[in-house]
C-alpha cells in the first residue's frame, strides 16, 4: 500500500499502510526529522505539524487522514540560508536550548501568528499550553514568538504603505 501526501507543497508518494502514524511517514520515509517522537500519546506536542494550517499531533494521526490535505513541517518554513521570520526570531532570542520541543512549538506558533499577527504573552502561553519543554526556555520561546509577530506586522504595514504610494 502507499499514500500520497502534500508535504511542504510537494506531492510525495510513500509505501505505507493507511494506519501508519503520519509522524513515522514524515521521519522515516520522507526524512523530515524536525518533528520528534515524544510521548506517542498526543500530550507533549513534540510531533506537531500543520494540517491545512491547523496544528495536529502527527504521532496519533493516521497518514491516510492527511491525504488530500496540506501538511506543513518546520522544514517547510524556511532554510538555513533563508529562514522564516519565526525561525529567525527563535535564533535571535536563543529560544532553542535542547531543541526537542522547538519544531512542534514553532508549528503551533505559526498557526497562532497566521490567525493573530501580534499576540501578547498571555495569548502565546495559552496557545502553547499543550507543549512540554524539557529544558525550560519558555520565556525565550514566548519572546521569540511575540518578536516574530511584531516583525511580521511591521513588514505588512510597510508593504501596505508601499502599495498606497
């Protein structure tokens, strides 16, 4: 059996049983290793990816349920030479200490920033409530997400001004 998935804008067909967890397909078949296996019970957030822009726990999501949907992983946000605003903010704020939770946190943060450009600290903390961080960089993570939102808002404002000119 095989499944065809739209991952980071590319259709990929992989040999997998329909009930194979999406996380296993991403990591083992597609070699997208940012999402991590944490608890295997959808409770830690380390495996979070976006499905049509919504954060999901890929460790408990069957690959077959992602067919026909757009899957986004951290690898789809940017590259080492062209990081997304969110990725750059994490670097600037040194928000990734051990890195285990970061991919899942970033994907939840991306979904939040797509809905609300400039969330405050409390809104970021609420959005991240389902993520466990083992090394305790919570405050830096929150600062990075708020900073990314401010940068995105400023960029959008400048673009709007240019369009009006």
